[in-house]
C-alpha cells in the first residue's frame, strides 16, 4: 500500500467518523425533542411543562391546585366513612393546567346502596352508614345529599318492615297463649277462662 492509498483511507475513515458523529448528534436531538413532546403517553405532562408561565397562567394553576386538593379531600372523606360499602377507590375527572400537569376538578365514589335481602335490621344499619358516608365531606354536593335522602327512605322502609315482623311474632305468641288450654270436658278455653278456672279450683 503506497502513501496516497494510506492517506485516502485515513481521510475516508475521518469523514465516516465525522458523519457518524453528526448522525448521532441528530438522533440525540431528535430523541430529546420527542421526549419533550411526548413526555407522558397519558398526556399528564407535555412540552409546555417547561415553559415560563404568565401571571394569568400562574393564577389559573393556583386555582387548579386548590380545586385538586378540595376534590381529593372530599372523595377521601366518602371513602373513610363508607368503609366496606365502597366499591373501589375514588374516580377523578382531570383538567390539564397551563403548566402541563393534570388536576382533579371532580370525582365520585361508588357505594353499595342496595338493601340487605330479608333482613330489615341489617338494612337499617346499612342505611345509616350510607347516609354517614354521603354526608361525610364538609360540603356535601347536591348528589351527596340525594344519596343521603335515598338512604333515609330506605331506613324508614326497613323500620316499617321490622315493626311488621315484630307484630307478626307478637301475634303468634298471643295466639299461642290463647290456644292449647282445655277444661276437664276437653273444651278449649281462652286465657281469661283458663285463669278464672284455676282461681276457682
């Protein structure tokens, strides 16, 4: 291999290395751009998260932060009071702020509000717990108050059913007290006749 060939090979390698360096730099910049543009697949944050906010945008963000805290506190109060009646955790509705972050602006907690089949007493206890859970937050929403009203109606209905059951039981006891008492001739006596007979004897 002569001097010219060696020099040409070195020049080619240098050019290739430089080209690779440029390509690497381009890919790095491109990837960073994509990372900034798609920082979070779910849209929680995007490229605007790094921009300087205006005073108006800062005020909006502060309001969203306050709302987010209120919503979470509200739903957590429902969860704590509901206990085992809650079907999973809170569900939140989000809004993306000027800073690219998402803030909870609404939410709900799914609660089992069904009656306990064939058990008025248990239904009464459950209705009371539902009502406590619905009114647990400091500022219950109209929907919360509607759930509490529904629970109160369920409690009233269950109490009526329980009173009916108690009356039926008492009626059976009373019937039993009047039946099964006979005189010497085999005649059925009511409780008054039975008591009088025993007193005479």
